């Protein structure tokens, strides 16, 4: 809801603040006092077009601000956060004020008199981290949002949300999600067929909502299949070209027949073959050092490791049984001898194998690596990636090659699904028609109490030629303001005053299911009086049980129902300019006695008349009665 509205230099209002309550707020005042500026100010906060002529004469700019409180889960909170607004909770604000009061009390008592200023500057109040929270929309509770609009006399306009400059359109989107304005010059909230359909669907109740949700889910699946079929048929040439390219690529890969990790294995083997002479020489030298020359080349004077170790073992063999420690050493030497013999044997085998791997194998490895490198350049950083790409390409090629089968399959599925959707849409139409009859009757009852006893509201539900996300219907709200008149679309078959009352009747009937937090009515009572005026006040009070309502009115019968009565009044202020002066208006919230005086003025033009004041008290008492 709107907590307050501050206006500076707009029209005849120099500076005013409107404190607003949650229930029925009534704005009254003499003609020309500036009541219209209140509605104009609220319209600016809803993104209405700014006119430089609306700025008070002689002022450089006009400024309108409003503070609103909404549930943290409200859509406008998300919009404000996306715009970078820094939001506050009412609880955090109160906590900050209490902390400030406590700090002031402490300073007065001298409890902080010894605090070093440098230390104090570094201290962060406990409430500071609580006062603002950019994730408030994810938390339960309420959030305060500040809306601002500034008009420059030079024709420029600025908008802000909680101190952050935003586009005018975003301000309007946030404002329109919170406030609905009804005035004789305003466009209807239910001006579009889509808005009228949404209102009727909301009125139809939860069972209809469940049916509609099922239909939407089915329609979404239908759209997915339609899109797939369109993609296949409209891009057939591109898909054929893609299939040919994939086929050629896979043939190229299949011709090489790469194995997982083969590129790395061949790289290792290539390195070995390119250095075969050095490897063979090293193996032969190591073998000679371990086991000496072959038997045919045996030389007694060539030392080698195996002979030396065996000599050591022979030296210890005679005495190893005489000492345990020496026996263990002899055992170790025996093990070393076995290991050296094994290593020498393996070196011989390794060298012989190198002799078998000639230049032919090296050439074959180089050729194989070249074949793999061509694939890697085209399809991946290594052979494993190439094989993965090939796997995915085969699946894609299968889909592309099965287009004709898929087209037949999709066509059959769509035909079956379309038939089911038409059946569901027909059921939605039947339920909408029934709900439209109930809504029309309910609105007719309200109109009868609003001095339009013979007016008739008709909700026309018509089948469309194609299925849509909401069914296959168009909904039109039609009004026949009097007998003999053909029902016409809202806004075409009624005067401004009648139209305002129609909207009031609709809002009263639809209020419980509406997402709008605040309703504003500008002279909804135009052209009525007497009992009809009392009924208008009563209907506005009924609407105010569910939502905040702000009404600009001339009728005391309507003003008597207010929980918060605001008066706009004017005064002439002299200045030193050649014009000699200008007119300024002010705004004030009335207490009980002031309300009596204002109603007396509205009744008889004489706020001091005792009879008028008695009548005013009677109106207030009657409005307060159950």
C-alpha cells in the first residue's frame, strides 16, 4: 500500500504531504483547490506522461515522492532489485531509529563521552547491517520502496526507485503492479481483451484455474512438437547438407580406424625408434658391465658385476654358518647376484628386440601418426576427443537421416494432441461462459445500487479460429447502460460518470482475487447524489476491506465512509513579482471535528452551520454503523 505521497511545486500545490492509511482514504476540497493535482501526482508515479505546464508557476521543477510498503514476495520487489534499488524493511527502519535514540540517550548520560572520535568513526552500528538487505525479496515480511518523479521546467523528466535512477517505463511497470487508477479521463485497466479474459478467469475460481493449468501444460508440449516439425521441414536443405558433411567426416574417421589413446602410444614408440642406436648401445654396455662378454669372447681379465658379487658370496660361504649377522649379509649378496643376472638377461633381450625393429617400423609409425594428426586437426585436440565427436555425429546423422520417419511420427502426434487440446479448450469455454454469467449478474447487482438500476453487463465468450496458450476464446466485457441499448465494449457505451461506476462495480466484485494493492478513483461519483451517493460510499468501503482505496470526491455521502479524510485547500500568497502574487494549495489530514466541518461545507457550503454540522455527524454515524 501507499504510506504517503509528497508533492512539491505541482500545479497549485507548493508543498504538501498526504498521509495515507490502509483502508478508505478520501480527498476533498473546493473546486480549483488542487484535488486533481493529487491524482496527477499519483499518475506521474505510475509513469504517466510529464507536462512542463504542470509545474507551479515560477518553480524550476516539480517533485513527487511516495513511500510504499509491499510483501517481500511482490513482483515489484523483484523489479526494484533488478534496477539496483536498495530496499529497507519497516522493522529494520524502526530498529535503526531505536538504536539512534539509544545512542542519543547514552551521549546525554555521558556513557560515551570517553570514546575516542577515531574509534567511534570506525564503529559500525549494529542496526546498519539490518537496515538494508538486497535479498529481501527472498524473505518473508514486508519491504519499503520509495518511488520518485521529477519534472524540469525545461521539459526533462527523471524517475527513481529507492534512490536509484531508473527509466520512466520501469517506474510505470512497478507502479502499475501496485496501483490501479480510475478516472473519467483515464484508460480502463480492463481495456484489452487479454485483461478482460484474465479478470474472468480469476473470477472463475480455483477449479477453473486447475483446468487451465493442465491445458497450458498440454499446449506447451504441443508447441514444442510444432517447433520441431517446422524446424525439420523449413530447414530441410540445410539439414541435408549437414547430413552429407557428417557422412563424409565419419567415413574419413572410419577409414583410419583410430583407437582410444593411440596417438599418445605412437608418440612414445616413435621417440624410441628414432633413438634405437643409442638405446641399443646403452643396453649392450650395461649388459657387459653386469655379466661380461659372451662365452665365445670370454676374457678372464675383464671385470664385471656378476663375477665380483659371486666372488664376494664365495668369500663368505665358508664362514656364514659361524656368525648369524654375517650369514644375513651373505644372503643379501646372494639376492643381489640373482637380481644382477636377471637384469643382464633382460638387457640382452631388450637389445635383441631393438635389432628386430628396423627403419620399416619407424616409417609405419610416422605414417600412422600423420593419419591421426589429420583427424585431430579437424575434429578434436586428441584422438579420444575425435572418437567422442564421431559418436555424437553418428547420433546426429541418424536423426537427420530419419527426417521422413520423424515427420510422419510428429504429424500423427500433433493431430492427436490437437484434437485433445480442442476438447480441453471447449471445456474451458463452457466454464468461462458460466463464470461470465455469474460475473455479469454480480456486477449488475452492484450497478443497481450505484444509480444504474437497469444497466446490464454482458461477458461475451467467443471461439477463436486457432488454439492459443489460454485456450481458444476471446472475452469481451460489454455494457448496456439502459434498456433498449445494444451492449457495447466498455468505454464506448457509457458516459464518464457511468464508466467510473461500472469500474467500481467490477472492482468490488473482483477485489478478493485482484493482485492490485491500491485503487484510486477520481470523481467516481460524478453525476449522482442522494441514495446512490450513499451506495457508492458503501461500495468503496467494501472494496477498502480488501485493498487500499483513495477517492477524490465532491459528495459528503462518500466522504463520510472514510477512515482517513484529507482536505486540499488554497490560499493566496503575495510576492514581489510584477504579477502581484500566486495561488498555492496545501493538504491536511482531518481529525473528527475537522471532518464534521468539512462535511458541513460539502453539504451546505457553511461549515459553521449547526444544522449542517448535525447532518454531517449523522452521515458519519450512519457510515460507521454495521
